[in-house]
C-alpha cells in the first residue's frame, strides 16, 4: 500500500485531519508528521520532516499544508531528491506529476478550502509520471541538485531513447 506522509504548520492544522481522512478513503496509508496543535510553530520543521521521509523511502509521497503552501514547499525542496509543488487548483497538480514527477504536494489553507484541497489531492494522486522528454528534464533537475554541470550537459546532449516521446 502506498504510504503518504502529511505535515503542516499551525495554520494548516485545522485542514490536515480532513485531508488525512480523505486520503485514507482513496486507499492510501497516511503517516501524520505533525504538527499536532494550533500552537504557533515553524513550517520548515514539517517541510523538512516530510521531505526527508519521502527522500529516504520511508514513505512514497508527501502532502504539506501551511498558509499559502509556499514556505513549507520551499523547506521540502531543500531536501535532496524532493520535487515539491505548490498547487491551488487540480490541473497544475496533475501536470506536476505527469511532467515533473513531483513527490510532494503543498497547498495553503488560507488559499484553498477543504473541497478544493480534496480535488487538488485527488488530481495529484491519480496522475503518474509520463517520462519521455519529461524524464530528460527531471534528470536535468537532478544534475542541478547534485551541482554536477558535466551531468547536466551530458543529459542535454544525450540521445538516450528514454528521452523520446
């Protein structure tokens, strides 16, 4: 069963139980990464926790909630191997998985309500990476993350059949 880590700061705390319950109804195992109260806390703590859980393989995917989704996604994106996306509507969520192979989804509880958040989550979870020319781009991102200019150039110049549509 696919495991999904869900984390939030104090602003996302009220929406988190709704999203956790919804994700469970879709057939996923949910791992609660905190926060567990409305007491003010720092979003990087939870972006890091979820990002590290995904990057280590302890979970398959992550979902993050803060006020806008931006801060907590920035924290997650600092973890090597994480491709977190902030979405406020389902179409971008779907394409982020299909084209960018995102592994963490973030949104803002001050930006989207619970029903729109569920639609975003469903679109993201239902989508899958389509590879081809998009794999080349994800491999370029990996080379940037590794600070490996030679690998970046090699990917750009590659005629690898995996990069063809």
